[in-house]
């Protein structure tokens, strides 16, 4: 038998072993697949309507992603040290080391106006995220007015942060790259609420005009 034939035999044995292993895994996973597949199909059907509404899809992703970000990072300046898991404080320390974000740096003097914004985020915005995510996902009409109020509120809290970083760069010792990165991270939290505000205004206005035309 030539060397080539020997190599081909080994390759064939490898494929045969792989096929047997795959069939074994497939049989083992079959009961799990039977349970998971209907649930995945149901989830896909529920997701399909919101995927047809791009603005609502953006808002849904915004609110659902904002929940863990708020709990584990944004509110760190409110937590007692013993309550905060070390991993999250280390992630924040790494973030501050790279970008020197003055709002998230615990070593800086407390900015009470920013801490006031954090309190608003904890007690007003965080509960609203759950409410808004459900309402947007299900396309509920009752979510539109609170969404407009939320958008106006959040925009007015983000603007001071953007202005502070933009015009007070030297005070915080930020490089141009650090300043631009911080602005890039904060700006979506102004832009997306603005989109939600405008979209809600358009929807609410249409309903009001339709009701007025019936009178």
C-alpha cells in the first residue's frame, strides 16, 4: 500500500468517526431540540412584527440593553462599596483608566448635579425601561406619551454632560481622542430618546387629528 493510500484510509476513518459522533450527538440532542424548537418558532413569530417597525426595534434594543448598563455601571456612584461586585468595579476602573471619564471616576470630587441625574436614572428611568420595553415590543398606544416625556427628560440630562466634556476638556485633562470617545459613547443616549420623542409626537398628533376630524 502506498503512502497516499494510507493517508486516504486515515482520512476516510476520520470522516467515519466524525459521522458516528455527529449521529450520536444528534440522537442525544433530539429530546432537547423537540422542546426548544417550538419555543424558538414562537419567539420568532413574536419578534416578526417589531422587526417590521425599525424605530420600535431600535427603541426596544435601547431599553433592554440600558437595564444591565444602568444597574451595573451607571449607578456605581450611588452604591456602597460593599454592595458592588468587584468585577464591575474593575471594569469601571479599566474604562476610567482608558478614557478618564470624569463622571465615572470615583477618585474625583463628587459632582452633585451629576449625582442628581444618577438618582433620576435609578428611581425614574430604570423602572420605566421595563415598562417601555414591553410597550414598544407589543406596539401599545399607551406607551407613546410616556415615551415622549422620557425622551424630553433624558435629553435634558445628557446635554449638560456633552457640553461639559466638549467645552471643559482641559479642566479634566482629556486628550482629543478621550474627549471624542466619551462624546461618542454619550451621544446615542441623546439621539435615541430624541428619535423616540419625535416618533411619539408624530403618532400622538395623528390620533389627535383623527379624533378632531370626527367632531
